[in-house]
C-alpha cells in the first residue's frame, strides 16, 4: 500500500513538474508573443503612414488628372498646388525608402503628365483660337477639336454636295456627248455607206472614162498628126501675119489715143451755136459755158448755119468771150460783115479748144505774124495758149527740142525754115541747120503718131485771126537793127 502511495506521490510530483514546465513554457511563449505583437504594431503603423503618404500622392495625382482632363471639380490653377503637395509628401523623414520611391515615382509621372499637357495646350491655342492665358483642358481641347471637325465635316459635306451636283452635271454632259457621239457614229456609218456606193460608181465611171480616154487619145494622135502637117504649112503664114499684126497693133494703140482725143471732129462739127444776138450791144450769146471748160477771152469764128465744110468756107464774123455762165457765155463781136450779119443758130468754131478738152499742138519752124524779119514762134505759142490750146512740143532758136509728140497731139503747126544769114542779129530768124534738123525730127514724130499737119494761114483762119501786113525794116549806115527784146519793150 505504501508502494502504492509512493507511486502516487511520484505521479503527483511528475504531474507537478509537468505543470511547472507547462507554466514556464506558456509564460515564455506569452512574453515572446507580446514582443512580437509590439514589433508588428510598429511595422503596421509604419506601413499605415507610408500607405497614407502614397494614398495622398495618388489623390493629388488624381486631382491633377481630373483638373487637366476637365469638368471633374479641380481647376487647372490647382495643378501646381497638388504637385507641391506630392513634393512635400516625398520630403517627409518618416517615409520608408520604398514609400519615398513610390511617391517620387508618382511625382515624376505627374510632372511628365503636366509637361505633356503644357505642350499640347501650347499647340492647341492657335488651332482653337483661344485667348492667351485662358484655362484650357484636354476635354475643352477635345470639344474645340470636335467643333473644328464638325465645321470641317460641314464644309466637306457642302463640298461633297457641290461635287455631287458637278458630277451630276458632268454625267448629263457625258450623256449628251455620248448621244452626240452615237449620232455622229451613225452619221459616219451612213456616210461610209454612201462613200462605198460612190466609190463603186466612181470605179464604174473611171472604167468607162478610161475607155473613152483611150479612144480620145487615139483620135487625138490622129488630130495631132493632121495638126502638125497643117501647122507646118501655116507657120510661115502665121509669122508674117504676126509681124503685120504687131504693126497694126501699134498703129491701133496710137489711133485709140487719138480717137479718145477726137470724140468730136473739130473741123467737121462746130463747137457750139449762137443762141441770141444783141446787135445794138455788139454782143452775142453762145450755148457753151464753164461746165464745158470754156476759157475766158476765147476767140471763135462764126460760120453760117448751112456751112458743113469749115476748112473751105470763110468765116463771116469773129467774137471774143467776155462773160461765162455755167451753160452759156456772152461774147463781144470783134469782126462782122454788115451784108452777112450774125444770126441765131450760126455755128461757132475755134481750132484751139474743144468743149471739155485742150487741143494739143506741136510747133516747128519759123513764123512771121506781122511781116517783119523777126521769128514770131513764141508769139504764136502764146496765141495758141490764149485760145485754149496747149503746145506740148517745139524747139528753141538753137534747134533744141522741148517736149514730146505722142498720139494725143492733135496738130503740128509747120512753119518755114529760116531764110536769113547765120550771123543775123539777136532775135532774127537764123538759117540754122540745127533748126532744120529739129523741124525734120518733129515732123517725123508727128507722122509716126498720125498727127495732122497744119500751116500757119490755115491755123489763123480757123482761129479767126488774120496776119498783119508785112513790115519792111530799112537799115541806114551803121545803125544796128533793134533787138527782139527792145522791139517787144517798145510794143
């Protein structure tokens, strides 16, 4: 039983020891847990502070993003304050290195975002047309760009509509052109068909013409042979005819010029008629005036009404024009036969004038109008010109020819060759061979151009002028004869 009690004590001691051991172990474990909990608390507090700092940085970042994006509360003006808040959070000494790195990373990202914002906004001002210093956000920029895009889309829509209208008009024009092209092609097809038919007819006609041409060539060869024979026989005849024709042509050309000047036969037809006689005033009226080219002081010879050959007849009176009207003229009577008075209807005639024309004269040789020994060629020329004529060819006292005779010259007045000595005084007619040669030359030209020769008495008779009686100059002793110049001055 004692053994049993000792065994019980032993068990109790063992239990007590075990309990003591458990108590010590629990105490040790409790103290170790307390120390570990304190360390965990401090670690948790540090983590909490770091988390708050990081959270504050993220909050500031969120505010910056909201401000830059726009329309979420914060304004762009608060961005710099939020960035400063992150910088202050990063500078806290209680932050762990990991938390500080996180906050610095957030600060770097925010500054990077802010830099991108500033860059975007600096380029957007000109596009959006915003005033300088105006707060802008990405959202407002998007709205501005959206407005611009809408405006551009509207412009593009207008342009598209205009383009569609242009395209529609172009399509109409293309259709018209296509219709015209189709019509043109149809016309061309018709023309080609007609052309083919015409070519066929042309070929048939060509074949026929070739046959006819061959026959014509053959006939032509026969005709040519006959013609050669005929031509050989007629060549000599043609040559002679051509020579004669050349001469006749030359004569015809001259005669044409002369016929143009002879529209009236001067001495076969009168120049006009007496239409009224005023015997008491010694004047008459004729049916010729300024419209006919009548010159002042023109002298006319008067012939009876029944005279037809004026060359053989004698004039019965002479008149001189004193006043000219368009279709008539008044003239004074300078010579009249009382037994054969001037009557209305009598013919008037002058050799130096044709109505509307000046009669052209050539003068050759020496002339004596007043019966002295002096040459009156110059005086005769002036007399012809006063009576409406025109002297186009003559010669001087040395035989030098002036002017030219052609087919338009009506008369050549031929005088006498000089008859006095070569050493005669100034103004006297000289027996000069040069004057004789000049006379021959002018007469030859007149004959060549079918100019009518007329002598001095005939010319004076046609002009109604009579030569003065011959004057005889008697030279006594050594008194020289007067010169022509002094004679003219005395007159």
